[in-house]
């Protein structure tokens, strides 16, 4: 960070009772139990996962073994951290490293029977096959009848909330009343920026698979069919990450789920997306940095160059937000545009609040939320659409 830039304390996980502390001491132990119950890992994998849990909740950071394909990269990223307690590392770094080590423990990268087996696939598959998705797909039948502006707003809102709010209510109810907990809404600026671009190329950095990837794909189809984008690049993780983050395999599974609805609007959307991938107007992309433990201010040159020509980059989800603005305890009124000035294209953040980081809010909004007893920064109840134009 430039010495002339305002700064704030980096979030650590060393304060008992804090959100970050709870991730390591409450969330991860539950996750480990679920992973070990979901797949029949053998004694070696199970022991390695248990050892990781013990190390990450009371031990010191150990480097990857020299046989790991990316051990040199992680040695560089953790040069000043290995050998220190986990809770002395930046929360973003330590949490990311936990998931990299979990893949190592389950054999995802190693030659052998578990090579390439996503430890989170059972959870992703169950969600995509669940009854909620059936309802969401059925609700898409009402899309063609909506006026263009409402259709755009509905699909943007669905991508923001990850379909946690009922899509059918959004499609049939008055515009704007489906979810009142939007703390910032720059959506008009997003749409006007795309409209002003002569040939808008849009990049979308995906967040989760399942019910959250589904509305992302529907939004992409809308951007292409409505002429709000001439081409879209959808960026996914190169490997399983943070339990439910989307990979190429998850995109294909979601696309298959759409296409299975033959004769319905969901099936038509799936068919158009399939054809868009064939002709290159929709490209699935990834990059190793998308699983890095670093903020987007450290984007490598090649990924920066890919994003720099976009009319808009849509950044989905809480983790991507933390990487976009920096995982620090910023004042919540700190201007969003200042925090993301490093990004190489105009950028829109679609995020539900699930961690302590927040910027770009008005003081009366913050004061009102702080006056409640609600853990509003981490509850997932509130959302935002924040946009910075210009690169």
C-alpha cells in the first residue's frame, strides 16, 4: 500500500469472540466434521485433516511440503509468516491457506485415488438438486413478460442475494420491495456505464456455486441477449476453495441443470449460454491468483491486463469484496471509490455482508445500524451494490 494512502488495522483472528476468531474455532471444526462425513476418506486423509484442524486452532503455520506443485509460490506469499501462530497472520491470508491445506490433506493435488476429487462436491451437488432450485427455475418462466428495466433490476438483485430471497416474489411483486436491507444501491450507475459503452465487454468474478451461480448465469444471459454486453468473461476458481466457490465443473453442472428444463425459459437460457460459449461471446476463465491469499491490489500483470479492457467488472460475494477493498477495519464511511482505485477497470461489487469489512456507507445508515444489537456486518441480512466508474 502506498505510504500516502489511508490505512486501517489488518484483520487478524487473535481476538476471542470476534468474527475472524469464530471462523477458525467454530466454523472450521464444523466444516471438518462435515467434510469427513461426506466422503469416505481413508485413514491417512482423515488424520491429515484432523492434524490441520489442531494446527490451525492452536499451532504455528507450517509450509507446504516441497512435493506440492505450488510450494514455492506459498513460500513467497508466507515468507514472513511461517513458524508464527496462525492467529498472528492476516485473517484473509490464514483463511485462504487453511483451504489450500485442506485440499492437500484430502489428496486433491496429489497423485492417487483422491486426485481431483472436490471435497465440497457433495454439498454443491445437494444444493443444485434441491427443491429450492426447482422453484427458482420455474420462476424464470415469468421473465419474458417483464418490462426490460424491471427484468434488468430483478436479475441484478437475484445475483446479489444469491436467490436467498424468493425469485418468484421479485418477478411478480412491485419493483424494489422484495428485500429492504440494501445499504447502498449504485445499480443505476452500473446500467448507465454499460449503456454508455460502445461495445461493452463485461467480466464477472464469480463467488459460490449452486443457488448463487445459477442467477449469475441468468444475469449473464440477460446482459448478452439485451445487448448490455457484447461479450462476457466469467472468472471462476481454478480449484475448490472456501467450500462452495465456483469452479469450471460447477459452471458446467449448473448449465446442465438449466438445459434439462426443456421447453421452459430455464432451458432456453441454458441453450443460449451453451451457444454463447461455443461462439466465444461467453468465455469461462480462471487464474491461479483467484485462489491467492492476497488483495486485488496485488493483481499480477497478466490478470490485470485481462480485466483492464472491461467496460465493467462485476465482483460477486463477500470474499471478493474483502479482496477488492482490502481486509482491514476501515471506517464504514470510507469512500468506496478510494478503496478500489487500484482496480484496472470500472468495478461493481455485489455483496451480502458476512464479514467485518465494509466501506462506502452514509453516516446516518451506520449510526442507525450500530444503535441496534444486531451483528449487521456479519449476519448476511444486508447487501450492497457499489460501483466505481473510471479506471
